């Protein structure tokens, strides 16, 4: 069976990453979490004085962006890839609300996107990959053979994020998360560089009221269709 590139885009907290990871594992593809890459740059910025009282020190980040290397290594315990920032496992650190609340302005910077897209395209040269994010089907892999755009209502997405954080034992307020979800939607859709939008040839998946197993079944069907065509 021919190897293809699968691009999964959509709004924050839609379950894109879980969906993409599971699909990659089931079909034996490599999974690349593009959102984690922007989260890692955000964490780097937090730890290296790039966030200041005045905002983001873009000149400082621009000078350092090419020394920020992001990679993924399979975690044998979870069976899923962990995110590494310059060789250090930062998977847990990048999933906090503090990083979530700061990632959109970092991801909106043109030079950050340019650097991350270059790293993503390098990772995807050999095909046989599943990548999720905001601009995979429109900017990173416009020629991807299978493109999916995922959506769900802001309230449902906020509830999922709330449940996820509570399960990890982290303090979280539903209203704060809902506001964060809405802010991220606005920034993602209105940024100048690679705004979040559905590619013309992407399949729309509204998973507001779908179970994980229903999503898996739907994804497997789409994958089979493309590979057989």
C-alpha cells in the first residue's frame, strides 16, 4: 500500500492530537504534533526572558529561533511520542495552562512559523506521517493526500480541556478555560500568517457529539478510501 501524508487541522482542544496519535499508531505511520512545537517555543520563551512586562521581545527571539530544535521520541510506557526541546523532554511542561495562555501570540509570529514549518517539512519528506495543527493542510503540506478539518463547539472543547487538567490533578476553572479557548480561536483565525482555515479539499469532521470509537471508525474509512484510490 502506498504511503501518504495525512494533515489534520482544526480548533484547539478538539482532540486532534489524540486522534492523530491513535491513527498513526494503528496504521504504522509517524506522528508529528505541530502544536507541541509551538508550545515548546513558548516554553523556551518563558524560560529565556523573552516574555517581558511590555510583551514579547521579538528581536531576542528572532536571534535565537534557529537554535531552537524540536524533536519527538516514542515513550515506551505510553506508546506515544514525547516532545523534546533541544534534547530535553518537555512533554509535561508544555501542557500547562500557563503555556496554553501564551502560545497563540508566539505562534502568530511570522519568523516562528517559518522556522517551524521548515522543521515540519523536513520531518515529512519521506511520507507515511500524520501531522496535526492549524495550517498543515493549507501551508505545511498543501499536497497532502488526506486532509481533515476538525471542529466542535467552544463549550464542549472547554469541558474536554477542563476534564483533562482535572484528571492530571491540576487546578483549573471552567470559565477561564472557555475564555482561553475563545481567545485562541480568535487569534488563530485572524493572524496574518497562515490563519486557521479549512483547506478547500479537506474533509470536515464535527466531533461535538462523537465518541472516540466513532471517530476512529470514520478516520479509518477515509484512510482506506484514499489509499485504494
